[in-house]
């Protein structure tokens, strides 16, 4: 049983109040995936914010590179920014997680992680389909010099990768909820009994 509890501690579901170990934290699959998602979101909104708007030679106003559909660029920039903030928030929660003493609070934190990760996986699936479709139907005369084409393709590619990285985070969180639930059951079964007072 002691080995099981040590295994739980290695995944951030051990005894509360332990000292924060940066090396162990950054070696956890969940932390690595979260940082990858964070970087992908930067690439997506960065590409579109910097090179996602072009104009014809005879125009002054710039339009979205994705079939002149402003909604496509707004979606990529908006969702990329929100995904960036979500990653930062849950990274902070992961750092704080071992300090949470209540198993019920830990369970709430992990359930929130599952919901948010699954939500972002769906958001990037929609985003990938939307951006890929709008890029496919974009007219060549709207951008004869093919400016920003690499940025557009990068945004589509990383939106596609984000589906799987957020999906993997969802699966890892599902494994984590099993460990937290086990800890809850363990605590119920093995509550230390008070020592009766000496007569």
C-alpha cells in the first residue's frame, strides 16, 4: 500500500503540504503537454495577428487572409488568446495542486481540468475545420502575391495538432481523477482511530 501511495505522490496526488520540486513538476507528462498547448496557442494567434490580414494592390483596407472572412481571423486570434490564458491558469493550478489538503477540492480541480481540456479539444477541432475550409475557398485574386500563406498554413497545422494535445490532456486528467478518487476511498477506509484515554 505504501508503494501505491508513493506512486500517487509522483503524479501530484500525494499528501498535501509537500515541498514544490520544479524538476519533478516539469518532467510530468501533464506539465509537458500543457506547455506544448501553450506554445501552440501562441503560434496560432501570433501568426494570424501578424500576417493574417492582407489587401489587394488596389485596396487600402486589409482583409482576413482566410477568404476575406473576418470571423475566421477573429476566431483564431480570440481562441488562441483564451487557450493561452487557460494554459497559464492550469499550470498555476498544477503548481498549487499538492498544497490542496482537501481531497474534495482536489477532485473539483481535476474535474475542472477534464472539462476545460475536452472543451479546448473541441474548440480546436471546429477551428481547424473552419480555417481549413476558408483557406481552401480563398480566391487567388484576393491575394495574388500569396502574402501570409505560410502563416495561414501554420495556424491551420497547429490548430490540428492542438486537437490531439488537448485531447491527451483530457485523458491524463481522467487518469488523475481515478487516483484522486482512490485517495478519497483510502482515506475513508484507513482513518486513524483515536487512542482511548488511559483509565
